[in-house]
C-alpha cells in the first residue's frame, strides 16, 4: 500500500475551483442570499417581525435563565481570583445573548479589546461585530475585509487572540455555517405581503357601504351634495340630506375572506416557529392536542436549548 499521500490533503477546492483561488474570498453559499443578491443584513432585518422576535427570545431564554459558575479545578488561587474578577467586569448576560445569535446567522465574530493591568493583559470589552465585515478564504480561514470598495476583495486573516469565531454546524463546503434565519426568509416575506393585502382589504371593506338615492332626473349639484354628505357620514356619522333622498347601508360579506388572510398568517407563523424552535405548541394555541404531544414538543425545545448551552460554554 502506498502511504506517502495519507498525511496530505488531496481533495481541495484549489484543485477544482480556479475562480476561488484567484479571488481568495470564498463566496457565501447561502441559497437565499445568492438568489436575491443581498448580504447577511437581510436576515438581521427579518428580526423586526414580532412573531420571529418572540420565538428567538423564547429560544434564548432557556440559556439566559440559567445560572453560571466559575470552577477553579487545577488553577492557582491567584489565577482563579483574577479570572473571576475579569468575568465580573464583563457583561456576561449580554455576551451570552450575542453568542446565541450564532445559530441564527451561521457564525458570529467577537473582538476582544485588551488592557494592561500590572503584569497581565486582561479583556476590557468583548463586542460582537457585524458578519458582513468578514469573509472566509479558500482555506476556510476567517478574514477581516480591508478594502470592500475594491473590485477584488482584500482581507487579512484575523488574530485568534484578538477575534473569537463562533460557528453553527460549519462544514468544509460551508464555513459560514447553517443559518436558521434562512429558513424564515420566505415565511416572513409572504407574511408581510399577506398582511399588506389584509390591511388594504380591511380599509376597503371594514366599513359599511353607504348608498344614496335621489329621484330620477336630479340635478348634478344635488348628486354632488349628497355624495359629499355620504363622505362626511363615513367620518362623522352625521349628514343633512333633502327629505326626498334616502340612504341605504350595505354590510360587506367578508368573513370568509378574513379567514383566508388569518390562515395565511397562522401558517407562516407556524413555519417560523418550526424553524426557530423545531415545534409550534409552545408559541401557538392549538385547537386540539394531547399532553403527550405537548410534552414531546417541550422535550424537543429543551434539546435545542441544551445545544445552545453547549455553544455558549464552548465559546466562553
């Protein structure tokens, strides 16, 4: 058996993708972003959706509600006291909340601002930085952009003592990580479109139709005056009309149409809940259900939150 090549990597993108080799920047393979031609800021904007925001907070709360402690183990008392002091000066709750953005965006990057204290360099601040300021090169190394206005993106490999990289299910093919928010893009988009039409429908058919009647052959001025009175009635519910005129009120039959919009909103909300929480029972009241089903859904959510807890522990 020829073993001389066992210690080297043969299947590399440098051998198969010459464009990547030239540009050095590994394109983001996210199918949604590539199709719409936008960057990761699109996903950040999605979080303004109330239902999506609430499911994100529910997922994060499973970790943020836990207590944490620093264990001394093999460190000396002086080392333990110093690290404990450093952790107490950092807003850990905020840092943990930012680390929990990793499953949402695929990866997060944190910059450490160090300061000299005696003979030690200690972290003064740890700040989450926007993902669009970074990219992965052909060797899957994290780079910070140096000149984003250039035709050819230039970058510099980050110093691991300066930047912390957290990733969610990265692969060789996709170091940008798996993004939960990419599964929410179309549900939120369709939901917003449906809500826009629902509001328009409500504005048009929410009020009753007022139909004014005049004797045949009435003058145009009389018609215009009655029309003005009808418009005023819609706003003030008060009008003065001639005694030979009449007004009928017609209610729009809209219940079935309203249900169509409501079902669309509920379906999209359920899709969002499944993407973030892997289930829907903890966010939506179902018409039917069993205790066993509810418990199963609760157990699934606990497993998701356990995975998030491991992610925080790994990157802290």
